[in-house]
C-alpha cells in the first residue's frame, strides 16, 4: 500500500511539472499584459485577477493567423502523409523482404539516428539553394519525408507480425505489394498512429529550418510567425501566450484523436 502511494505521488509530481507550464500559458493568455509577470510564478499566477480576450483579438488583428495556420497544416500534413507511405514501405522492405544488402542498409539507418539535425542543416540548405527551392513549400517538405526513426519503428513493428501471414498470401498468388497493402497495413494501425503523432509533433514546432529557407510570410509556418511578437518592443507577453495557445490546440486535438493507437504502438515497439 505504501509503495503504491509513493508511486502515485511521484507520478502526480511529474504530471504537475509537465502540465504547469502549459496551464500557465493558457491562463496567461487571458490576462491583461501588465498582469502576467507582476503576479510572479507562484500559485497566484494560475488565478487571473481579470479575464480578457484582448490578447487573442490582438493576435488575430496584427497578422493573418489563418494564413500561417494553413501553411503549417499543409507542410506538416504533407510530411506526415507522404512519410507514412515512404517510411512504412521502407520498413516493410527491410522487415519482410529478402534482398542483398538489407542488413547493411538497416545498419546505416540505425547509425543515422544518432546524427543531429543541426549537423546537416547547412549542407541541406546549400542543396536546396542549388535546386532553387528556397522560399517554397517543397524545401520544407521533401527533405523530411524519409525519416530513419520512423523507418525503424515500422521495421520493429512489422517484425512482430507473424511471417505465416505473408506465406499464406504468397500461396494465394499475392505479390509483395499486395501483401503490404492488404495484409500488413490493416494490422499496423498502432504503428501508423504512433509515427503520425511523433512526426506531427516534431514538425509542428519546427523553427530553425523554415527560418533558414523562407524569406517572407507567403510560405512561413506558425513557429516563424511567432517571432513577429517577440520582435516587438516592449515584448507583449499576452500576445505571445495567446499565439502559443492557438498553436498548441491542433497538437492536443491530434493526440486526443490518436492517443489509443499511439500508446499501443509505443508499447508494442518498446516491448519488441
């Protein structure tokens, strides 16, 4: 009983540590700008003395929020959808098909996992410049469709599926592509949900790369637009909190929709 109490107490403390900043952001977005920092960071900071929607009105009035939202949805949505197709097919080829050099390719993919994005950002930017793709959607989408972590996650999940399914379909005359579409994909819902959420979370908040390859608001996503408010002097913290709250809402919606598949996929991959 004591062990369970201590476990739940620890989990509660960890939850508070992670939830408190998000709760503070949401509460601060409804405060007048001059009260956000005056109340400090104590418990009083989570109880506004005055509730106002002026911060949201300011955000929607100072810039075309829907334009940046559409850019983010298009860019991240394209990466997620194309990535699910490309990475799942790569994971299927590595897991279920036998071909020369398969283990070497898998070893390279695993090795790439430890390479930080910052290490390849400048060469990748130079490549986009050679292609003439700067200040475009394709520069923000195409380089990130194939992802080594997503490939490895699909690989581990597909390895957990019985190989007898492939053999039975092959005896019925099914090609590898038909086996992938009609046998593997229907059973891999948790893996697809996990990869979709992780990819969405990673690229929804991407700031450095869009800042490097875009030069104006036409193709910029939400994280870059946030810099508009931080550049104002004095800094309008209420506007920043309101903008961040609006930016976080799609993430919460996506997670709530796919949370069951996400938890199952991570659990199965971790067990494997």
